[in-house]
């Protein structure tokens, strides 16, 4: 494994779904940092280093006392700012006794934490994930905790949907994806892959949602990456000739796949996902069916991705042959990697895997 | 993990209960040394290096032949001194063919072995563990083999009983322990922590044993450490005002918790324990009840300690933040560590974890 | 573990039984190289590097398309020579895009691959394993895939059958083996151990096959090693005085044990074995009984060897005490090791374990 850093620390990373954090202690590892999360009595989420100042026992093995955490070994107490407020059998508390407190923002139904320099933790930098709010867009996702791969392999996966043709043949995969050119644009913090497939037969999933038998459709995939690891993919189909490429999607159906990918360690990650839609938003059976289509005991399309991603990581671990070779289809992923690398460079660590050779 | 040595080799370590060693071969790892133990026909226990001189197969996979061990691969035979007495298809035996024999003493119902220099293995140095003899004091203990922590974490645990308040709340834990001052004394090879809680309500376990409803008690905890890793804790309660602090325990009940902790590797250990008493010594149901109160499929007080100790070791392995910070309550453990460190220094290895910062 | 190489690469190694390779993709690891095997439409077996040129996903997770392999991630296609013939969304294929193709020969019911320099892969060098053809000699063997030991420990095991006396007491083991001298001869690529036990009582297995109650027999064990890791052991018994040592085996029964041992990694191997015979060749029940006598859910004689071999490897991993000490009985194994070492030297890597000290 390369020594170079693989993830920037000065970034907001999803650590949990809001509903997972209540009045008990929840352990998470984010960017190789062990964290204990809990909800204060005023509803605010706190995140502390998950190792007691005294003898390192995970604080998550202790219990909550009001807004403070009591260590399960010797009873030291830490407040939500990480300061020690009680030591057994001592009247004086060492003023330096504390554990690290991580900046937290709860937004878009997720709890985001900032593992790097707290002085830089600007809440305005929390990625735009508004589709996940549960307001205009409807859907229920999930999390693949501790997925056994570098979080960047998930980014690669989502930035190039030609893999759908091969990994997800028979559901959302389609020869048209591979056959259609795409374009990549980028800003300093984002990269966007846009592909329009004009006048094609819709693949099974979309044909069913559109419910216009026989109609040719224009299908779009507009994948938006926010560095270092959040992706929102605007996808859908509309009846051909009704103006979708020009902006009128009224004769179509539209969804967005959402991914907030959080490094757990150098070679594992947490993958918070959702698929939300603006059509048939009241149809709870459809919501559940879409969820199950993604993750369902190994049968969903994301389950197929997980298998591939973990096998790819194993192969990387075993295989000293680096760098990756790249194809034209990798243009979007390469821009995502480049933006991550720039963040790493700004933090003083070089990129770990330098993509280099083009395929043509 | 630090490279420095964590255990002295020139010491007697408990390797097994006497009743566990009979006329068959038993494998143990002590101080990272693989050992095969067996009882000779004259009843003496022998301990040999558990790897055949020839091709390293564990001798414990072979069988006993009289007082000798036959290797299970090619039939080499070794006597109880470790000398090879038979080689297949050879008339002449290489005079240097041998495996290491370890000094052994069986005492206080335990088998002790000396992994270091045999010339220094003085039986007079076997720790005082007479409470375990099964004579004046009665109790049945057990062993936590291959506990996944540095043996010194167990020493820390037992030298500071304030942890009872938090780890064992509801059984032997009590606010009084934390609130009461204690004193530490030491000699060149021992450290003793003494705490007297005067005029308190007895905690549930002791209230029941004393059977003097309503009476206030004086409770004592006198924990005696013998370097590197044997502890005997003199504990009990007596009716307040009957002279216990001055030496008259006739109006009280008295027990001793016993721990012989043996490094298996740098980060695992064997923990031989017992709790013996001088009251109701004929009550076998009480003996069994006390044993189950300590270890009982995860429900006993020692099971609670094991969970904490193994989590602490995991945290140490993950966490480069060293040294430990210390509190006043750690004074006893610090002396124990200091005595271990002196033994390590005498053997030429530095201590592995230097406790350094006081909390006040 | 020593850094030096343990296996030569320029050699034919058994990778699979022929019947295991059909019109699907089979993964194997040979000499630390991940390989995917499949049978082309013309019946020829192909072997490719099991990692896609593009992003390293194992090709064995993809599927066959005619004689080509389609990667299961992005659909790249590789032909049986390892050349990429299709890239998604590209008209031009990078001419350097390929995976490694390994030379393959199918012979003697096994698929042999050459992990080293393809230019040296002479089919004439495939080890003589004709006993396994299923023609004159009859038997059904099996494979211990991923046996957890250095392949050379299996060679040691088979080159010195005195271990039968101890590991296989009660079946084929016999005191006579250990008591009888043997001789070792060798060529540049082979070593042969010959042992004749004259006028002995046959051990149970052979007594039953010979079916001459009360007769004394001459028993032979002529073990033939072909470097680096193929062994054929000519074994049997004939009635004493009927000329077997001089070449007339007509009054005897004869079998050959066969071993093709393939390094999987430095410390694991695949062990293809068979036991074939020229007596009662039509007796299918006997064929099955002999197979079960070797491997049978831990009860067979080879199961006993596997237990010993894996324990020996564990001991070597734990034990820095090297080199091995050797006995007279190791003369055959030493010659085998020497021939392996010479192959390693020719490839520029030193031997990993230098056997050195004789026992007398």
C-alpha cells in the first residue's frame, strides 16, 4: 500500500444519518479517527475523540450523563467540548485534560463531521446535498458501513456509468450508455459529467417509470461531483422531441442518485447513498421497491457494485502494478481524482495513486 | 506498538493449574515461548521447548513414552531434561541435539515456569501465593487464557480499585471507594495500596456475607503486588468500632482476591485468578456462587474487566498517543510499573510505556 | 519469513485437473501470480493474468465470450493471447493494452502452467507424470488446494518415508522402514531414494493387497523426485525369494504415489496427488477405498500429513531458529532441496532455507 495520504482532512464528511444519533453513544471511525457521537439535550449533535484522555478506553463504552460522557473505566467525565469536568478522587482537575471535539453540522438528514483543523470548519462548505432533505425529492437510502475499499474507488465507480452496461446488465445497464459520447466540465471544487442519449429505447427501469409504451426517449445522466467525495447524479428520461435536452423535462421522469462517501481508513469507507425522485412521490411502495433495487441482501445493483469494489481493492493490495491505465471513459473520474489530489497537496500530502497513461 | 520489551524473563510465571497437567502433553505459550508441559511418572512436572530440534514440529503434537516425549513427525525422543535420546535410523546421536528445558516449580496449586536464564531460577523466588493452597483459605478460581491485552493492563486494573465504582457498579462498586484516600508503600520487589473506608454502609456483596443488617462497617482493601505480576488483595468488612483498623477483624468477614498474570505475548496474557475466604469455608454453594460472580459467560465482574481490558489494548494498538496520562488514583499502578521497569532494566531492555505526567 | 525466493518461476506447475477446466472462468494462484483459466472452443486451455489491464478487477469475475474474456467491470475484452480486443466507448485500442498470457500444457490429466519467462517454456520439460494418464495405472486422486505450508515441506515429507512410522502408525507405517538403510542417487534434475526391506512381515495395507497370508515379503520404496516439485513413489511388496529386488515383481503388488506440488504463495501450496496401481485395476470399490484412505475428512493418511505440515509451517513462522538441523534420513530431501536451490540460483535468487548441519 502506498504511504501517501489518500484523503484530505479539511473537509466535511458524512458520519451518520441524523436518525441514527440519539441519546446514546455511537462509535464511528472517520478518516482513521475514532469518534463517539451523541445528541445533546438541546438536540445538537456532539462528536468527541473516542478514547479517554486517561487510559484510552473508548468513551463509547461509557454512558451519557446529561450532555456529558462518563468513561466506563474510571469515571472521568467529558463535556461536549471535550473538556474533562470530573476526575475520580481528585479535587483539582488537570486543566489540560481533554479529548478532541470535532466540528459537527447536521444538514440534509446527515451528520457531517470535520476531522481536520477546526479553525477551518466553515459550515458553508458542507456539500450541497439538498436532494436528501425529504422535501421536494423523495427516497429512502441507506449506508454501506465499512465497505472494504478506498473511498476513491467508489468515486471512480459513480463518475463513469459505462460500468452499468457490464455490472448492472439487465436492470439499468444499456449498450446506449457505452455508445454515447459525454462531456466533462469542472470548477475548482466540482466536476460534472454530462451524457445525453437521444432517441433510444428506454431501459427496463425507466420504461416502467415513464409508462409510455413504444415511445422513444432522450435519456440523461448528469453526474455532479463535489470534492472530495460527494456525488449527485441527475438521471432520467423524457419522450424524444419534447425538449428535454433544451430544459423542458415535463414529459419525463427524473431521479437523482446521491452518494456521500466517507473514508473510514485508507482502504475502507462508509458509503451513504440514496435515490430520490420527483415522480410518484406519494407512492411508498415505489420508494421501498427502489430502495430494495439498490441494496437487498446482495441482490441489488449497489450490492453488485460493492462486490466489484471490494474485489478491486483486494487486487490493488496484491498487485504492485501501478499506476492505473485509463480509458476515455475515465475522464470524469480523472477530474474528480485531480480535485482530490489538489486538496491533498494543499494539506501537504501528495496523492497516493497518480493516474497517468491515457489509453489512446 | 513500541519495540521495547514488556516483560522480564527472569521471573516465575504461572503456566497452568496443577490439576491441568497430567500424563499427556499440554501446550502453553509463556513470554512468547512455546512450551510443552507434562507430568513425569514420579509426579514432577517437566517443561520443554515445544518445537522439535529436527524440523520444529510442536512436540505437543507427539506423545509421552515413560518420562520422554516422542515427536509426532519422525519419532525423535527427548527426555525431561530436553536431551535427544533417540533418532530414527541412526546409531549415533548428535550430542548437541536437544530442546530447551525450562525450570519448573509446582507450588500453591499452580505450575510456575522460569522462561529466562535457568541459572537464576531460584525456587525461593516463587511468589507468595499461599492463600491459594486450599488449606486455611477456601475458593475455586479459574484462568482467562489468551486474554487479548498486555499483562500490565491487568496489573493496572487490580492496583486501582476505583474502577469498581464504574465497571462493577451494582455489585462490588461503591462511591465510597472513590471518595476515600489511600496510601502506597513499597519495597524493592513489592508495592502495597491500602485503603480503609470507615463507618460506611457495606456494598451488597459484603452486606450479605457479614449478615449484620443495619450495621455500619469499616471496609478495607489492601492490595499487595509482587513484581512482575502477582497480586493478592486483602479485602473485607468488619462492624465499625470493633477494632478492625487496629488489627482485630473478629467482627468481620475477610477474603483475598488472587491474580497471577502471565505474559503470553507482548499483547496477550494468561490470567490465573481466585477469590478465597476464611468465612463459611464449608459452604460449597457459596464457593460456587463466588466463582460464578467472577466469571460466568460474560456476566461476572471479571468478565466486565476482560471486556474493558481488551478494548483498552485495541485502543493502545490503534493510538499512537503515548505516554498515558495519570491520575492520583494511579499511584499504586505506577509503583507496580516502576518495579517491572526496574526488572526490565536489569535485563537490559527499557520499559515499553513510560508513565510520566501526573494529573495535578 | 526469509526474503529470499522459495520457488523457481521457470518451471511447469500443475494448476488444475483437466476436468476442472471447462467453458467457464476458473481462478488459481500459482507462484503468487493470480491466473484465470478456461478452455477455448477448440478444447485448448488458456491462462491469463487475473487482473484487468484497466482497473485490476479479477477477470475471473467476468465472463467468456467465445474464446475471449469480458471484464465484469467496464467490459474490456481480452483474447486468449492476452491482447485487448475491445474497449468501451473507444474506436482506437491502445496497442499496449494487454494482460499476461501464461504458457499452458495439458498432459497426464493435469493442466500445467509456466509462470516464468514464456520463451523458456518448453513442453518437453513437463514432468513425467505418465502414471496419472488413466491407462496402465489406475487410481483417483485429488487436490489439497491452499495447503498452508511452503511447498518444500511437502517435498521433505515425501522424500523421507520414515515419517510413516510415526505419522501413519497403524496403516502404512512400520518399524521396518526406519530400521532399513536406503540409498540416494541423483542427476541434474532428479533425485531418487531407494529402500528395500527384505523378508519382513507386510504392513496391514500391503498384506491385504497381496493376499498371501503368512508369507514374508520384500517391500520397496523407490521415490523419484523431479525438480522443483514433482514426485512419483514406486512402492509395493512381493513374496520374499521370488526375485523382486532383481527385477521380477510378478509375485507382488505394485503402486505409485504421485505428487505434483505447486507453490501458491511463499507459505501455501496446492498439492495434486494420486495413488495408482497395476493390481485389481478393474476394482472400482478398491479405487474408492484407496482414495478415502488418503483423504477422508481428516481421517486419511494425507489428512494426517496436512495437519503436521501446517503445524510445521506455523512453527517456522514463529521460530527464528534456522537453519534446520538434519538427520541421516533427510538425505533424499536434502538432494531435492539442493536441486531446487540450483534452479533458484540460476534465476538469480538465493535459496531461502539453507539446510546445513548434519546430525552425526
